[in-house]
């Protein structure tokens, strides 16, 4: 690395360097050889803007992962089923609650919802 006034000048933004240092504990080749080469290649010809895009994408992935983990933890520690279907307001079958304590729908409404989701996956979203 080039030095200026006794300080090292890095071609990478601080956030990217931090990520590379974090990876070095896990995989020496990826962090020390592969990632710097990829970052250098991506930054050619665009003034280093590709690194900003990579940093933004990595931050978005981390944010989505954090939200997903919080949702899973909330489901695990959150309140159990009230015993009332959220769609038709009929009682949820005791056998269903025994199998899935977090059930929100009776078996009939759950089957209808699954069918609607299956249809949406096959046909795609409906446009009004």
C-alpha cells in the first residue's frame, strides 16, 4: 500500500476495509486475495462508485437479515394464538392449536389462504 506522511493510504473505503477484516477471520483467501481484486476491478473506470454500490448492497442485506431474525424471535417469544380465527372469528380447532400454538386461522380459512397464495404464485399478482 502506498504511504503518505507515515500513514497508509487504502484504495478501499473504511466500511469495505472493515468488512474485509471481518471476513479474514473466516476465510483467508477470500478476504486477502479475492475481495481486494474484485473491488479493484469494479472500481476501474468509474471513480470507485462500484464500491459504494457494494457497501449499500451489503448494508441492505444486513438490514433485511436483522429484520428477519427479529421477526423469528418475536414469533418464538410472542403471544400464542388467541384461539379465535383472524378471518372468520370462529374458534380455532383445539387439535390445530395443539399442533401449532401460534395458529391465527381455523383450518378452513388457512386452507383458503394457502390456495390463494398457491394461485398467486402460479399466475402472478393480479393487476387491477
